[in-house]
């Protein structure tokens, strides 16, 4: 019990870093919370995001009132790690276009990038309506509440999202890691296994399950889950992370700074 409690206390700090990048889910929803509200970047963005940012920036400066240009530039700035500038661009765009749901969703995400979780939550609440809710935004609003330590409220948002998309693995994984943050590890494992069983679950959902299993002391099983369906180098990195977590739980001040599980999967 002392061992499990120690790991859980460690996770309360370490997972707060991962909660957001993994989305408490390791899914497309939190890597781009705007979901269907925001057009996806073209293949050039992945190849050279800084060049895309330059092109989108030129388009935006030519007409700052253009909502589409502002949205594209804001996303490009986020993709290159310029989070404060992205938030500033998108804030001005939402002022000029207060009813634009895509801009509001992107602005909320940019605020979250800057750890302004309460502001992000409030903006995201304006990005959809009670009569036409967006399950992706509901799920990410849940992650904002989890970041703020309001886990019971967060779960209400995940449940609302699951009413729209039952058994959606990304939402289930968010919910599972919410239980993890409040140290209900058996419930976290149960929920994450439900997400894991889905044919739509990606590798990051599986890493979340490995994390929770490892926290309960079943490290061989956690390693097996962490390595599933991954190339050898990624599998080794995930196992190394789990071992690092175990070492740090015994000497939290002496170990190296933990690497969030999210960085071992698919970064945003």
C-alpha cells in the first residue's frame, strides 16, 4: 500500500504534464481539440511547419480581418511552438468574429497551450452550444477541469461526450486518466481497458493503460502493454519511461525529470 501510494503521489505531479499532451487520452481530440471545426493542415505543414507559418503569416498580415487566414496562422504558430503569439493572433480574430466557432475552439486550445486552463475552459464553452454540443470540445473541457484539479466536474463532461459517441476510446481514455489523477487506480484501469479494447484505439491510449497498470505494481504486464504494436525504438523508449517512473517513486528528488508519456507517442 505504501508503494502504491508513493507512486500515485508522484503521478499527481507527473501526469499533470501528460494529461494535456496525451489529452488524458493520447488521441486526436487533444492533439487538435477543434476537431471537425478546424480544417486540417496540408501535408506541407508536417514536412516544414516553419515554412507553412511564414506563408500563413504573410496571408494573415495582408488581411488580418480574414477569419480563415487568422485560423490558419494561429494553427501554424502553435505547430512551431509559438504559443503566446498564437493566442494573441486568435484572440484578436475572435474579437473581430465573436460568433466563429472554429476560431473560438482554436483560441481555447491556444490558451491551454499557455497553461491558462480556466480561460481555455471558458472560451471552449463558447465554441459550441447546449443544443448542439461537440463531443470533442466536451472531452477537452474535461481535460481542462482535470488540469484544475476538479476531477468530479471533469467526469461529467466526459460522460456527456460519451452520450454522443458511446465507447469512443479517446473520451474513455480521458475519463480513465481522470480517475488516475484522483488515485482511483482500479477504476482507471477498468475504464482504460474499455478504451484499449476498441478497434479504434491508437498506441497512445495503450500507453495510458500501461501507465496505470504499472502504477499498481504489475510492471511486467505494463511493459508488455507499453511495447504492443510499436517499433522497437518507441517500445524501448516507453519501457524506459516506465522504469524511470518506478525509480523516481523511491527517490523523487534524485531522479531525472520525467518524460511525459505523450512525447513517446505522437506529439501534436
